[in-house]
C-alpha cells in the first residue's frame, strides 16, 4: 500500500543533505521534466516581478524567490520532513520509531508540482511551486505533468494499492484510476453534513499516520476502511470512495 499525500506550501528551511541530485530521486522517468522545471524556476527568480506573478505571491514573500534561486545549491531534507503544515503536523512522522517508522517511510509518497512524485526519503531542497502556478511562456503544470506522470502512477498502481489523499489541483497533475479516494465531512447534531475545509488536512494527516504504521497490508478500500475503524475513525465506504465522518 502507498499513501499518496499532497505537498504543502510551507516547507522547512535548510537541511543537512547534499544539494539536489536528480539521479537519486525515485521515478527516474520524471527526471527530464524535473530538470526543466528547476531550471525555469532558477531563471525566473532573477526577475522578481515575473516570479511573483507566476507563483501567486507578494513582495512580502520574496524569501520564496530566494529559495528558488538556490534550488541547485541549497541543502536538502527528506521529502517527508521537508513539508510542514496541518496535514504533516497530524502525520507527525518524526515521532515514529522502530518498525512503525520503517513502514511509514516505505508507504508514504508525496505528489509535487516540481518533482511529480516523491518517495518519503527523496532528498529535496525547499522550493515554491504550486499546482496552480503558471510559468511564463509554457503550458499549465497539469498539461506538462500528465503525459509523464500518469504512466508512472499507473505502473505503481499495478503493484500497490494507492490511497490518494491529494487535493484536487494536485490530483489534476496525474490521474490515478482505481485509487482509494478520501473525503472528510462534518456531521452536525441535526444530521446535516458539510464539507470540512481547514481541518480536512488534519483528519487526512491522522488517517495517513494510521495507514502508514499499521501492521496489516490492506489490499482494497474495504480493508483500508477497516484499519481506520480499528483506530477509532468513523468511516463510510462507497466502492473505492471513503468518507471520514467527524463531529461538527
């Protein structure tokens, strides 16, 4: 089983790994586009106004441009510890020890606008590029990633059950038929259910931690739901679609 996470806009600075080595990243078929995008971001960083427009950031966030300018020389961290934010706080992978940590690092992967697909231990620098970013003079990131990313995802799905926790824009970078998909709904005292927005990420992070560390190896959506229920989660299943129900 692979638990496919969305990335986060926020990322840890620094690192103790060597500068980016494309050849050490998983899914080598993605290397040509990874190189193209990194080169484009480094070049774009020399023109701050254009960079802000492309990345959708303000002048107050120019530190993000500085990160992109040094993509090829800055230190790296494992992807699973590079990303921060609500989902990754709930996942809390750094608190895991022993066999649970080993299982988690083998099962967790991240969908990325810059790298396409990352294993938990792939060493990456801090960067800024979102699925919705539009680099000057080129097609959308979804149009660029789909032809190369979808075959890689299909190959992975042929051998592993994938629980796809990506948000809509990142799922759009590479479709993944047959994956187990997850939504989060809040149930009110009167029975109404509404979409969970901000805390959606926290609940998905908790689910990811449960699935990444379980001793069992779920082979379908029903087995995934069973693992989550044993962890105390309220789960409903319709085919390959799971819904986490939380109190409003």
